[in-house]
């Protein structure tokens, strides 16, 4: 039987004679993540092809796709014009400002439970390219692309797979250079919105209470701008674009 790690995507070959029927767990030898799998009463597990099919990257929603493409194209044109004007100016004055960062089109991965449709529409309507993961494996495959800047997750994400814990574990095991390129948002009933101290202790970038969902795009935009300000000189020294 072959299973695939939700966290690091390594494929594991298991001896089926030693696997109990029904649900079972096994620890990934590479990242130490606890994997949940299932073997039916006939002793059959999922095939390698089925595992790979189930682990496809989280799909993008159709909502807002055209608006995002237009916004991205407009942003790229404006950035090119600003760079040209900056090069022509004496002294090479940097024309980038908060307005430009506000206009930056961003990709967001939703790892949510019952709120996913509501938030997908809200973020798409505000110019984000939205991807929705149904399982931790789909989330991991989407993140492997390296193009997703923001992840929003909640405690009820894929609870049967321990989804929220896996997302948190993945963030905790990232190298610092990799972690700085991902803005992690926890959406929860009991959290205090923009509680920086609690977010820091939990290796998050932002906590948002579910009562503040209507203002979620505004809250995230402000928090991301502050995050980019914090790493402005580091990103500039490394030649990296802000999130």
C-alpha cells in the first residue's frame, strides 16, 4: 500500500500484511508528520494513482478570475512605467509607495470548513485569486508552487485529517527564508483580531475573529502592508519583491 505525506509529499510504501483494517496512523520518516490512512475490510488500500489524484493542487475558484487577471496585468504595466520613470529621473528616485503595494494582486489559499464559500466570494470580490483546499494534501501541493502569498485556515479545516494542525506544523517546519514569504492567517471564533502577541507566540502572522469576516480583506491588506514594511530593507537587500 502506498500513501503520501500531507506535509512533505513523500510517498511511503507500506507492508499491507502489517496494516490493520480500518483507520490507522503512521509517522512520516522524513518530516515526522502523523499520517492518517484507511484500509478497507477486504484489505485494500488506495492505489498509488488514486493517492496522486487525491493530492492534486487546491483548485482555483471561478469567482473573480477575470478581475484578478485584469488587475495583475494593470499592476505589471504600472510597475513597468514606474520603473521607467524612475530610471529617467535624476538621482533614480524610487517611485514605489503604499498605493502601489495596495494595488498588488495577491493569491490566497483557503483551508477552511463551513466558512469557505463565504470567504471565497468575499476575497474574490476584493481582487484576490482564490484557491480552495479540501484536504491538507491539496493545500501542500498548491504551496509547493511557491506562488501563493497568503493562507487562511480555521480549526474546522479537514478535521478528519487534522487539517489545521498540519497547516500549522508545515509553517513551523519551514526555513526562515521560506516562512517570510508566506502570510499565515488563522480564522477562529475565540481569537482576538490583530492580536500581534498571540500571533507571534503561535508562529502566525495574523489572527482574525470570525465576527470580523466582513472586514477581512481590509484587515489582511493592512496587516500585509505592515509585514512588508517590517521586511522592507531585508527584501531590498535580497532583491525580493514584497508579498
